[in-house]
């Protein structure tokens, strides 16, 4: 299965980190959280982190711009209809995670659950991916 679009549930530290790395690597991202203020905070965090990367010479300003354009946001599971992979990176509250699994049951075959240190591991494996982005 070729992965082009990745849904990320949770725009906190882990979810925004996963969205950040994947968007820089050329994937289209659907970022979801409980409300727009949480989403805005996550996207702002992504922008600040990319600014640090620019300052260190790790990426160019145009890489940041392109990556941010690849991220779309929302508060509804419907945005995941065309996702090839959905990563659950919500708060570590079992009731919330059960609710997410119940709401996303139609997408169950595409779910992955992020754990602590997940974005660091994803970043390492993404570094092994060709920089041209998704193939297709």
C-alpha cells in the first residue's frame, strides 16, 4: 500500500511533531483535535519548530511554506475518508482513546497508535525516506 495522505488525531506535542515531520517529507496531512484553538496551537508549534530548523540550516523557508500548505485541519473524522494511514496521538486518557476508537471505527484498518517518543522514531525513519516526497 502506498501512503500519500496521513491523518493525525491530536495536535498536541506528539501529534504536531508527527504532522511536522510527515509534511516536510511530502505527505499530505489531515490534522484533527477537539476544537480550533487546540488545532491552531499545534499548527503554530509546527511553524515555530520549522523556524528553528531554518535557523539551524536544516530546512529552507520554502520547505516550511510547502510543508505548511500540505497540512489541513479539522475537528471531524470525515476528513480522514481519503487517508491511507491514521495516527492516533491524542492525550493519554483511556476514555478519550476509547471514544476516538469508537468514532473512528470505520477507519480501523488504517489506524496506528502513537506512543511516547513516537515522533522521534518517525523522524529517524523518515530521514531514510527519499526527500522527493511520496511516490506516485
